C-alpha cells in the first residue's frame, strides 16, 4: 500500500468516525441513529469496494505492461547474444 492509499484510507476512516460520533450525539431516537449508521456503513463499504476494484485494475494493467516490457527485453538480449556469438565465431 503506497503513501497516497494510506492517506486516503486514513481520511475516509476519520470521516466515518466523525460521522458516527455526530450521529451518536444527535437528538434522534436510537433506532433512527442505528438505521443511519447502518445505511452510511453500507454506502462507505460500497465506495471502498469500488475504490479497491479500481486499484486492482491499475495493478493488473501495470503487471501486463511490465510483463510485456520484460518479454521485449528478453528478446532483445537474445538477439544481442546471437550477434556476439556470431562475431566471435
């Protein structure tokens, strides 16, 4: 997890805690507060899942790019090896 991800996760966590505390001190009935907390928790969980899925796609794209570059380098190294071998023959 990089620094940006940690900061985003920290901000989201702080916002969630703040919202829960705000609801707990609000002058609503207990059942209304529990419903609000549950609703917000579902919303935040959905947003976090979306964010996590987006990061997984980024990682897959990066993996594919690195793999493709590595294959190209291997082929290039093989060609250079053949050239060097032929030059020494």
